């Protein structure tokens, strides 16, 4: 399975999931020298930086387990770069969305787990 293809597909699935929950997608694939944030979304209360993890299953580990301290630090640094150029009065939050797709991009109904406030910037 092409990991870039499945990753982009999972991000699209996650973005559609968020839209259906009333979020507005502000940016996709936001990159800085520190790293990339898959999705930046907002709802009435929060500006949300979203890391999307797409896997076939969770037999080895849950997808969220791949967002460890090093990845969190990169996401926080990237979010700070975004915030430096985009003021907000909303609460800032870091979420992880797990997309489980046993048949890859051919999965008709992937399982989605949305972990809100998965970690904080003040670890």
C-alpha cells in the first residue's frame, strides 16, 4: 500500500468527518521547517490542530501511539508558527484522528476515532 496515498486519503476522510461535525477546515497540509500539521480546523469555540493517523488496523498498536513526545513537539512548534501569523481568540487544541481502513483506499466505511485534546502545549 502506498503510504503517501493512504495518508492523503485518510486526511480527506478525517476532513469530511470534521465538516459533518460542524467544523470548518481552515488549512490542510500546513508546513513549516518544524514539520507539518495535517488539518487545521475550527468550530465555534476552538482552533484545532489535527494529526491524522491512518492504519489498516490496531493489532500492533493504536494509531494514536505514533504521536509521541517528539511528534508532539514538532506539532506544537508548527502550530506556534501558524499562530504567529494568524491571531485567534479561540481556545487552541491538539486533536488526533485515527482512521482505520482494512482495505486501504477501497474501504467503504473506515472506522474513525476522534481524540479531542489529545495533548497540550504545556506538557
